[in-house]
C-alpha cells in the first residue's frame, strides 16, 4: 500500500483589490497526499523544495479575465496558490520523468504537488557548484526574462546608457550585470540606501539612486544621464516611466517587463509624456518570457560560465518554511526583501 503523508498548503482566500495582506492567505496542514502516482495517468508527483516569491503573484490574486491567455489566469478562491519553483520527482508514470529527477517550472504552494501536465517542466542537470535555489531565479524564468528582454528586445550596443528600475529585484539585478558585460553605462533605481550600495558595490552598477528620496524623478534622471537614456528596462511603470520618457535619447528603446507600481490599484496612473516616443523616435515594446522559451538552452550556455567565473553574482533573500510564504509575499511590497525572495519548503 502506498504511503500517505501530510501536505501543508497555502490557500488563497478571496480576490483582493489593493496590495495583499497575510490574512488574504491561509496555511493549512490538514490535507494528505499519496506518494504513489496512479498507473496510466502520465503524471508526476513533486516534492517542492524552493518556491519563487514574486510581485506578479498579486496579479493572480485580483479578479482578472484574460480568456485568450491562460498564463494570466487568476487564482481560484479557496484553491492552492501556484507559481514557479524547484522540485524533486517523488514518483512518475510519465515516460520523460523518473523518480529523483530535479525540475523547475510552475508548481503549487504546498509540500507535494501532483502535476498532470508535466511537459511544461524543465529538467535540471544540476551541478553542485551552483545553488539549486538559483533555478527559482537567475537560472529560471527570471534569468531568461532578463536575458531576452535586454538582448532580444533592447539590443544594446557597447557604450550605450542603460537605466533599470527596481534594479535590485530578481530580474533587474541580472539585466544590469549583463549590460555592464556588454560595455554599457548602467544606472539602477531601488527603494533603500542599502540596496543602492549593493547595486554599486556588489553588482557593479556605475550608479544607483533611492527613488524614495527623490522628490523630482526627472531631475534625478538628468543628474545621472545628462546626455539621455538609450535603453530603459521598465519594471515599475507609473511616475518613473513618465519621467524616463522626458529623458530618452533619439531612437532609444523602452523594454516593458512589468509595472509593479500599478499592480492592484483601483485606478492605474496615466502617462503624460507619450509624445516623446514620436519626437525622439523611441521604440517602446512589451514582452512575455513564454514567447522565448526556445532560447533557454542558449541562455544557460551564456550565463553559467559567468556565474562560475564570478562575472555575475546573484543575491537571494531566503525565507525558511512554507508557513512563512504569505508574510514573505507581503513584505516585498514594503521593500523589506534584499534580492530575490525564495521560500524554502524542503532542503535538497
């Protein structure tokens, strides 16, 4: 008879209209799961090891309707939350996965997840000189997002001037380092002086500033970019985007990756300076990483040597215990996290 174990879960309570609170989620430990997959099901049972804790998760906590794109569907009230994570295969009836395989991809905020469509999972060929948790970030979706956003959408050239908002986030910290490796001048914004110092002294940014201490974002940008900005990697939208539009150089590029300042607002902020796109022939383009999954192997071939040779570093904020996941998610919006927030469910 197959063993049955307790399965701790984080449950989404109900739709939210503003930023999340810990009370919008509930941790349950009264569920059980069989450690054996039903024969013929073509499924895999995963033991979740590390979960990625990201601002975009709150988009799924709001009631949204994108019928043409299932990747943006809302959580269902009363259901287990889900997102990116790293897991070990406990049992499998799928021909492509074996017991003991390490994988990353979409999984649930619980100790064990039965995945009935494992084709979307990426197998990890794990080398022990690289932290396994990196596959929740720099070696997973966030790293690929930084790589394709900068290279495929931004197309940087040596000597160009690059600005990154939310630069100490999971994506921004890698964008800046990749741009520096290409010979660009790089400035980032962050939400605390500690993060500003880390951007300059640990990640190698040329300059950085705390946007919370700047009463005039336009003046702050002119101070750091007196000749203007060639590439803006936008993670926040809102007032920062409006100020950047006034400071773009001729034929500059704005890479729209996210707009964390607009998540869960009753009324999104308007942008006033869009005519700058016309006057300065600026290209502004959004992108979704799912369109570039075919470049994942190319990305790994590029980034792994950089990590091993200490030419790229990555900062993680490790949170121990699934039960602390809700508080970790909420803390991101007050800027308490330092680096990529990772929830440890079980150690590898």
